[in-house]
C-alpha cells in the first residue's frame, strides 16, 4: 500500500509537539469532586490521535527556536486501519508512536456479560446502549447473569464466565448495590484476568455524599450520625433535586437513577427532572446552573467525550453534584474491544430506524 510523509513546520516562534502524558493532562485537566470525574485522566485510545497532538500544540507550548515535526504514515492490511508509525519532535529524545483507527468498518464482537443482584435490566440496558457506539445492537454478544447476591455467587459467576471464554477474554459490567460485593467482583475478575466495570457504585457513592445518608443495607455514614444528633426536631429538608440528562431519549439514565433512588428509601425523592436530547453547550450551562442553585445532582449519559467533559466542568463551577454514567463504560469498552467509539448520540441504528429516517427526507425547491 502507498505511504506518505508530511512535514509540519510551525510558524515563528516555533511550536513543538508535547509528550503524550503532558498533552493529555493539559487537554483533560484533573477535576475535584466525586471519583467518577477522574476517569477522564485515563489513557483512551480515541484520544491519542495524531491530529490532536498537532492541532493543540500551538496552544500548549512555545519554544525559543524553530522546530520541525515529521510524521510517517502508512496503511496496513489490518482491517482497514491506518497506523501512524512515528511522530517525531526534534526536541524529544525518543520517537512517539501512535495507532490511528478510522471507522473503516465495524468492530469485531466479543463476549460481554451483565451481572446484577436484581433482574439485570440496568446493566443490560447500559451495555446495549454502549455497544451501539461500536456496532449494531443485533450483533452484540451479551449474556445477562441476574440475582447474584452473595460472595459465593460472585465467585461462581466469574468462574463460569472464565471457563466459557477461556483465553479469548470477556467483559463484565455489574450493578451490585453492596459495595462489598462490588469489591469482591473486582478481585475475582482480577484473578481471572477479566475486564470489568462497576455501573452502579459511582451513582450510589455520589448520592450518599449529596444526601448525607447511607444506602439501604450499609453501615451508617458519619453524616447520618450528625444529622440524627442535631436535627431531630428540625423541619424536613426538601428532597434532593436530580437532573437526568442525555443526548438521546434518557431512558437509560432514568433506569439507573430509579435503581439508585430505591437504595435510599428515606430520601423522599419521588421524581427527577428529565432533560432528553441535550446536544448544545448552552443547554448544558442551563442544567448545571439550575442544579447548582438547588444544590442538586446531575446524572448524565453523553456519547461525546467533549459534551461529558463540559458538563463536568460546568457542574464544578456551579457547585452541583454530578456523575458521568456513560463515558467510563465507553472507555472500558474501547480498551476491551481495541476500537474507538463513534461518539454519536444513539450510535449505530437498525434497519427500522434507517427506514424512519428516510421518511423525514423531502425534496424542496431551490430558493
């Protein structure tokens, strides 16, 4: 296959290309807040794109002398992937290696499992929605494992998955209300070298922090004891304001919020504010501002990493609690599947949806 080389010469004063760790840190700065926010600092294959490094270099560093950055690219017979062999900055001692994967085809399906202490509907819905960022829903290799409620059952289901998949690997997304069972799941998966991610704990931890209450079936947290000692006769506080935000219908975020609220029966939460099809930064600002004024919680699912990052930033600026329910799962799947998500609301759609799209088309006269 043909290859090509492009030489990039920055204008005066010369601009260099940052090392990868520094580049990613500056593009995605660490945020304060709940532990979910720190997911953005992990190394995502979709972020290590050559264009990102070059396009952001003018904004990131200036040097006192003219530099030349060279990139050598070639196409290899590896499923239509274009790989950048080297990106060299003159002032760096070692060449930087990248692999750039365009969307020339769909990802190869791999085994995925939804493990739950209930019906498994929440974990299943999240996996199905996340998979659509990589391929068509009907091609997903998804197995649901419900009613996992003891440490022995956790060990058994992980052992079963390991036996079924062997050396080919597997991916587990689990929704276990018990933090102890969640830790047991992580330990069991680590022993079997199985990729896994907790879909429920980030929400429950954030709700505990915002409500000052412990989830059902767990030990009381310090805020509970303080509240019981000082506010016995105080008037009841209004329930926590929760905003369910999505770039699509919002059904996924509503379902997981329902599971989260059920773990706090004394919270008094009976409704949430659903904000569907949020696809502008202006609406994100409005939501974050409204949640901040009410000291509320924003739970969101955005396919776009940029929209997710902007929501986290705005919530921190407005003083609102927040939890990103989607991007950590997409990041884990990108690593597991070795393929980038498309980052488009709704992802890949089936034939029925495609037919409906065509119905909206119309020929109009040129004005």
